[in-house]
């Protein structure tokens, strides 16, 4: 049986010139129907030179099934490829952010958002149809300030389906344990949503090269619980951009060495930023 995301992979990692016109036109029409002037949630897509991934992401977003009214906002972090053109042709209003970090891009989207909730979207990620509805169902529960979910990688010639399942099973167990005391460390910006009001008070950290999502998650703890949603309908599919290793076993070992075990057992509200993680 085909996986839900397989049709989106048919254009994933391909130049925009190879995306069928019917996919472009269909995405644009569905986006137009979904776009609300009074959104409950703002779905904000950030992109930098994502010509080969953004069309598949937008195609998946255009086919969501959500009982809550939404708006779509694109942010182009001054790309050098056809990213801006893709937003325009596939029906997403976008803004250009000239300062280059994910923090600046996400803050740009936050500044323009109108929804009660802000849903972070990475342009190299594909989203299942019920993702937003289920995530918002959890976000509106009492005492919750933010929600996050898990992610998978698509199988390819580099990594087998079986190998990925083993890797993700072990990783998910670690993240579940970690989220008890340090949920901010388990959050990834591609699968993260929160109350926009709280986020606008705090603001994204724009001086960081990476980790702006974890910093926002840490700030959200002031306002309530960060809830992890383990529903399989909220498991997104993403690229291998975080993988530099040649094998899954090596990747698992490197992450275990880097993250450690002891931090799982105590809480903290303060982290020291690495000196090489600041925008120069």
C-alpha cells in the first residue's frame, strides 16, 4: 500500500521546471479556497533557496483537512533561486526577509500573522492532511502553550526503510524521555506550534544561526506546558539536511555522544549559547 506522502515525492528534489502545470494550478486553487481572512491559525512557511523542495511542501499544505480556518504566509529569506516565484505561482502570499537566519525569517512570519496560533512550517518538509487539525485540538487544551510532534525521513537509496524505522524508533524513545524534563530540546521548528500572543511578547532570537525554535520553546514554558503529540497523523516527512554521517548507526552514536544521558534527569531554564552559534 502506498504511503500518504509518495505522490508529493514525485516532485520532491526536482527543479521547478519539472513540476507539472496541473500540480501548480491545483495547488493555487486549493490555497485560494483555504485562505481565511479571519484565521484561527497562521501557517507560516519559511524558505531559503528551496526551489527543489517548496513545491512538494505547498502541494501537501494545499490538501489539508482542517475544521479551523487558516491563513498561509510565505517568507522568502532572499533566495537566489526560484523560491519567490514558486510562492507566487502556487498561490501563497509571501514576504521577503533580507536578514539571513531562520530566526529573522520566522519573526517576519510572526509579525505578519493574524491567527491566534502560529504553526511553523519548513519548506523541505511534507505535511499529512490532518496535521493542523490534530495539533490545534491539543493546543487549545487547558494549560498548554505550545505543541510539537515527531518526524520521519523518506526512504531512499542512501538509507533503507528498515534502517530508518530502527533509527527513528530509538530516537523517538530518547525524545519522549527528554520531553518530560526538557521538552524545549525535543522541539524542531518544522513541527511546532504555539500561541502567537505569547510569541509576540517574547520574539524569536534572531542573532542565532540555529536553535531559534528551541529558544522559542523555552520561552513558551513561562505560559504553560509544551505538549508532544504522538498521533501518527501528525508525523511529518522531511529531508536529510541534518544528516552528515554516512550511516544511521554512526548518526545515532554521534547524537548520543553529543546530547548525553544525564541531562534527561533534571530540568533547567537556562542554557549557555555556543560562541560559534551567533550571527557574525
